[in-house]
């Protein structure tokens, strides 16, 4: 009986002992995984955006997963299975944040899509920056997150 008890204990440790280690490791990695973690600064920015008038938001798709949920705004690209032509939109977004792309092209993207807001958080800053020549109005800037309003755009969305 004792041998079975000890054997059961050894078997349980072998089967499930890694769980505590896995949970601890995963928890430590969560704060650097953009799909799993939203910082307090980003949550504050999303609360601010939620209080703004409705309008389409351009952001990286990672941020685009959270913006509709936490700020109630439609996005250019978010969840891959809910975004038609996701690959094309991702290419457009990456190019939009690229400092090498022309301001005229960026303005045409904003206009054609009817973008009202540009969200520039930590994920977007890895892609590039907002071109100051675009004339976007900075309406929020705190904790490494900036939100811009696009002037003179049809905001029917």
C-alpha cells in the first residue's frame, strides 16, 4: 500500500510538477507579450479614446485587437478573422508608420479609408513614427502612447 502511495506521488510529480514552473515562466513573459498584456498607460489612452466621437482608428493590428473592445472604435485592422483583406491592410499600416513613405501617400491612405484617429503606442513605435508633415493633431500624449486626430477627413464611419 505504501509503495503504491509513493509511486502515485512520484507519478503525479512527473506528470504535473512542471505546471507550477510553466505558470511562473508564462507569467513573467506576459508583460512583454503585446497580445497578452496591455499596460496601464495603454489602458488610460484607450479610456481617453473611448470618450472621443466615433471614428475609424489606424493602428497596428495588435492594438487593433484591443481598440474596438476597450475604446469602442472601429479599426483599419484588428482580429485577423474579422478584418477583410487583412494582409493588404497590414502592409498599408506598416508602410504608414515607415519614415521612408511619402507624406502624400500617407495622407491619401487616411483620406481614402476615412481615418479619424491614429493610435501610436508601443507596438506602433516599433514600426516607425508619425510623420509631423502630415499635420495630425496630437490629442493625447502620456505614458508612451500618443493619439492623433486627422483633420479634414470624412468621418462617416
